[in-house]
C-alpha cells in the first residue's frame, strides 16, 4: 500500500485540488510540504494533533515537512469557524505561544539535520510594504469570490472586520513564498482551511504562471455525530501536561464513544490497518480493550511511554476497583478552605474542578452523579469536616471521572 493509499484507507483525506498529481508527489517523489499553525494559545490541542500525526506519517515516508508558525498571520487571526473576531495578541504573546508550539512539535516530528523545518511567517509578513503587497497580491483576489468562502460567509451577519479580510491574502502569500524559496509544492491542512489553501495554489498560478502547486485537506476530528472532538467540561484537551494532565489526556481517549474508537485509531495512531480490522469485529465490553489501546498509543506519542504507562496503571486500578493511584488527578485542601472546620460538598466539587459553579455542582448531585468513596451524595447541603480528610478521599463524577482529595499535613 502506498502512502497516499494509506491516507485514503485511514479516512484522512477530505479534499484535494488534483488527486492524480498529489498522489504522484507523495508516492513517487521526495516532496516538501507545509502545514500552518497560528499561535493563538500557549499550547497545541488535539485538533492540531491530527495534523502533526500526518506530518510524522509523511516524514516517515521520506517527505520533508515545514511546520509554519503563524507569527505574522496570528496578529490578524483566522476568521474561519469563529462567530466573533479573535482577541488581538501582542507580539510578545505570539512569540511565547510559538515557542510552546515548537517544544510540543518536536515530540512528534524529527527536526534534526533538516529532516523537517520550522519556519515563522512573521519573518516575511512583518517586512511587507503594504502598497507593494496590494499591487502584487491583492490585485489577484476578487472580493465577490472571497465572500462566497465559508470562512467569510458565516461572519457576514455579525460583521467581518477589514483586518480579518486580509487573512486569506496573507495565508495565500505564505504558499507563494514557500513555493519560491523552499521548492514547496504542497499545502496541507484541516478541511476548514480549504478556501485558504486553494487560494494559495491559485495565487501561485496567477503570479508565477505555474500550475504545479497543490492543496490537500484532511478530515476534521469529529465524533460519529459530527461534533468536534477535543472538548471537555473543563475546556479544550491540550497537549501541554500543565493544562491537561497525562492522566486526564489518557482518560479522554479511554472514554471515547464506542462508535468513535475505530475511526480515532485510524486517524490518530500508527496501529497497522490489518490490526485495526480485527478490532472492528469486536463490540460491547470487548471494545474497552480497544479504547485502552487507543488511549495508550496517543498518550505515548504526546507525553512519552513512561507517562502512558502510569496513566494506564491508574486507569486499571480504578476500573478494577483498586486503591487510588498516585497518578490520579488530585487536590490538596488547605486549612483556609474550611470555615469553622467544615467545607460544603458544592464548594469541594468546584475546588476540585469537577463542577464549574455551585449551581453546576448542585445539578450533578441532584442527578445522582456524585459519590465519595463509593457512597452517593444525595444532599447538596452536605458538609464535610477536616477530620473527614484524615485519609485521602475519592470523588467520582458520573461513571468515569475520578479525583483524589487530601488534606495538607
């Protein structure tokens, strides 16, 4: 099976500007390609992870990836998928975020000896003379055509700022710049970037008169119901262990829906397709082992084998009814958390991050979703004393979320 055939078999490919040409580039040539990452946060999340896995997969097949950090484009912000304008970040915030990205990418992509490149579009975008840019690039963009793009259509009702309107031009120029300077003939990205990607290839054709630049988009990471994956009650699932602990990261994948586990294995791991085909024959409780494998594979790639082993041991201990594991998420209570030696269960749940507010905690309890050491909590007014935490206590939310609580000694 060729690399392109495997991408298709795994369900990764969404759209392609010229399938025959792209297949030839990936199957018969050593090709330089790029994927852009705007530095809008101080960590990558699981949506980016799919792109990094693709980069790693193509690199292993002999191609050279360019990870393009959007130090310049982040100053505008991509309107794609947003109902409001993105928060404007300072240059210092963007550079900090970009450095965080660099550290995380190196876990999944080999940047040694030029095997992959990490570049920053601030190096050319911030040097632009605006009038020259408009005359070279802007003249090739039709406003009428741009307004038909999904990334702009969804924003027209609430208002699209002029600064955001420039984003497509800048991203398109990135492709032109890398085509000219790095012999880069292929841009990859999530399927929500299709409009931006095809405009980049079109700009190369219009400006340089070349028709050997192509775009390929990948399936977005969604559930079988079409909802974006990577969100929890606590927010996004991040690759930074300080923002999403390796244990919580493991548990996210361990708890995916039965209908999503096979698809996630295909999209996000290097588990061979023939092995996944055997997993597809399983159902019901048998799928728990498959989910465990999924969680272990992804956690190993992002956080390393040691952290994956620890998360797996913690999960097994809980699901087998064992004692609390040292790697379980935990909260240490201080004397200041108690009033007259007591703490309300609502306050406790919020303190541990198991509820977003007292109202949220009350609903969880009233719905029968909270237990302490295996005992259901039925009264939202329940109070616990400091003596109740002489030994560690285990909070459980729903069927799968565990949290250890102890008192500082």
